[in-house]
């Protein structure tokens, strides 16, 4: 009987530790709400741009992450995508679409106390379609400031 009690106590303590650790890890990564914008490109392809302050930069540094999705179901088309933060380009590259679209993610430096105007510009080399996406991310004083 005593062994069952000790084993049950150990299992419960382990589960509580897991819940507390997981909760704290997630809370420490959260630096503010996600800003999101949706729209369509020049030929009607829909897109979503998301951005938020986060602490997943090098060495746990604070960054503003940008996630850009192009909702195309046409595979094998080359898109050139450019990300900018307050008009300062921090990523440019080509991406090839799949039947599930394109999803590109990158981060730039966090600028505490300032609004960050995040943009994504994409050009489809096959069709000539252009997408210009933008979202504003409000400053979060407790995030890297």
C-alpha cells in the first residue's frame, strides 16, 4: 500500500512540474498580441501577414517576427518575396509554391517603444501577380525595452 501511495505522489508531482514549466515557458515567450492583415494580390490570390514581438532571436534576444502566407494552390511558381521593417529590407528571397501555397517566416530586430510597420512584397514570376501586404505592430513596453 505504501508503495502505491509514493508512486502516485511521484506521478502527480511530475505532472504538476510539467504543467508549471510549460506554462512559464510559453508565458516568457509572449511579448504582445499578434497583429494580422489579410488581402488579395493584383490577380486575386489571397494572402495573410502576421507579426508580433517575441523573444526567439539569437540568444533569446527580442525580435519582431513576420510570417507571410500566400494562399495559392498552383504549384511550381517562383515568387520573389521581400520583408521590410519601417522600410528597411531585412529579407529577400525566392520561394517556389506548392499546392498548399507559400509560408515564409523571418525576424528583425525589436525596436522597443516604437511602432513597427512590417511589409511583405511578393512578385510571381510566372503570372506577374504582385502582392503588397502591410501590418503595424504596436510597441510593447515590457518586451525587450
